[in-house]
C-alpha cells in the first residue's frame, strides 16, 4: 500500500517512523517531511491547493491513504477537495475529517455548541460576535473571575487569555472583537467558566462508526520550568498519565468519546481520522477543554512508541469501515518526551546552528522538527528543533533516560525543560541518587 503523509514536524516524523514499520507498506511519501523523515520515506514538496498536480501525484504513485498530520489542511478543505475529485473518489482514503468535522477544532463556538447539544461535559460558556461587545462586557460584569476568553478561530494555540483582572478581560474582548487581535479568528469570542483541575489529553481513532482509544498523554505547554512563562506548542509529554486511571478513562470513554462520535453521526457529520480531546480532570470528573482534529505534537512522539499495533492496519480499518474489528495493543511502559527547543522560542529564534550528538543517543528515539540540512550537516531551522522519547520501567526512570539522551545532543541555543514529568512523580526523582550513608 502506498501512503502520502502531510506535514513536517516532530509529530509527522513519529508517524512516518511508525508507518514505515508496517508490513502493509510499499511506499511512503511525506509532504514536506523533514531531514528525519527521509529515513522512513521520500520527502517531496507538493502544493496542496494545486488540485491538478495533487491528483496527478496520487494517481501516478497509486496512493491509497493520505494521512494529514496538522489541522491546517483539514480546516482548509483538503479532504473535501480529494473526495470531490471524480478521478480520486473511491480510490483514496483521507485520514482526517472534512471541513465540517474539522470545525470541532477550527471554531470554538461550533465545538461548544456541539458539546452542549450532545450533553458532553465542558465549561459553561457564552459566545459573542463582533456587534455584541456591549453584551460581552455585561457578561463579564456578571461572571466570576478568572475569566477565560477565547478567540473563536484558529490562532496557533495563542487565542486563549485567562485573567482575573476585570479591566484586562474587558480590553482583551474589545481587542478581539473590534481591534482585530487574532484577525478573523477573533471576530467571535467565547467566554467560559474557569475549570480548576489537572489537564491531560485523550486520543482516539475513528472511522465515523467505531472508535478506538489510543494512549493518553500529558503535555507541558509553558516554556519555563515549573509551568511558567508563555504558552508554546508543547515542551514535552508523558504517556500514560498516572492520574488518569482505569476508572477515569472509563468516564472519558463513556461520557465524552462515545457521545462525541455518536453526536457527529446524529448531526450527519462524517468523520474519519484522529480526535484529540483536551481534558481537565476536575476532582476525578473529566471535562472537555477543547477538541483537536489531529494528533498532538509532542504527544504523538510519546504515544506512538507505545502503540504496538500496526498503525497502517488501523488506517486500513478506516478505509474499509472495519475499524471495529481491529485491536489497539499498547506497551504498558511509560514514555517521556522532552522537546529540544531553540533559544527565544516561542518568539523569534536564530537558525542555522549545527546540531551534533544525535548518533550518541542509544536508548531513546529522536524525532526531528525544526531542522534542515546544509550539505551533510544537520542545522537548527525552527523553534522546536527535536524531541527525544525514552521509555522506563516507571515514570522516574523514563524521565531520567529522556533527560540523559537529550543531554547528548548539542547545538547553540539549545533550550529544554528539565522538569518534564516531575510533577507526576510521587516521590522526587532524586530518590534514586545515592543516599548519604550514616556515619558510624
Ligand atoms: P485551548 O486552546 O482551548 O486548549 O486553551 C489553552 C489552555 O488554556 C488550555 O490548555 C488550558 O490550560 C487553558 N484553559 C482553556 N479553557 C479553560 C477553562 N475553561 N478553564 C481553565 N483553563 C482553561
Ligand atoms: N501539544 C498540543 C497540540 O498539539 O496542540
């Protein structure tokens, strides 16, 4: 089977690595891929909006499955364009929803209405359009702080402001609705109840009828140690999440995942591919913070190494509508992923610095994202440069192993969080260091 994978980050490197292990795979193409994915398939640049060229490529290479890594092309209608093409219809399966389903991520207002309609637990909310600034301000007067204010559309993970300052909240709403903050994404705002708890992410794969839960993960969004500083795309991940025990995940399955897939069917929204459910654990009860219509980055780098099943076989299950017959087998061990970023991230960074030491890493997977080749030399080329995933017999060992391997990689501007997973360790990680012996 020939596969085209769309994307070029660490998530797609991990997907390419996993897909390449499948006995069902003939050829893997990655658009655009990165220097890490060339070991698993062929990188190429295709303009996804040039339907003629995309069609010619899919037909010539006999592509059966198109896997979409990031949300952008889905929100933008890539699946719809392929499905509407008479020469491609029925020949190729897209892993990722059509535009309508992608609205679960592309519009917070749509997602909230969907959850409300289908009785899926989430924070109470109100949404306001451009001409409702006055109503939005009145709502803030009545609401309890902290205020959670979200731009409706895609804003690269930056469209959420949480503040307890009423004045600032008012300004944020005004800037979004009238001042063009976040552009069109902010022309509608959602103001919601603040949920106090611990965050985690659940993932599933679905053919629109059946769904299979994938391993859960916890992401570390802030740039600084101790969860400080601005939000990023994600600085690390841990899978599984120790506080998401069997009981809790059963609630996620029964109260959130199942009603979501049922709700999509009831609403007549076809959906195939991955669903990423951002959750808050509020005193043992799961609430949805957001849906994403793809896998997470860097969560994918932690969950795919734990997946024992053949990913392409699951995709084949989607293609044939027989996902219900497939089995998801997961490694029990803990995986910890540490992102190696570039100084300055999530703001501007300096690129073009040589990266060395990858060959020294023996006990971990290294996935590439912000990298480029200059001749034979690997260089930095983005905010998040690499991610390193290690296993351990327990969380503590996985943390130590990931940090040890991350330490072997060298480049100017290297920045990483040294505390990924530490908040989840019941006892400090230093416990394994030699204890002082009593003096006799
Ligand atoms: P989102 O883009 O919707 O995932 O929001 C970004 C981050 O804001 C989340 O990862 C949470 O940390 C936080 N957040 C979003 N909504 C809420 C909420 N209702 N209550 C508390 N924190 C929230
Ligand atoms: N790591 C969060 C995301 O992929 O959206």
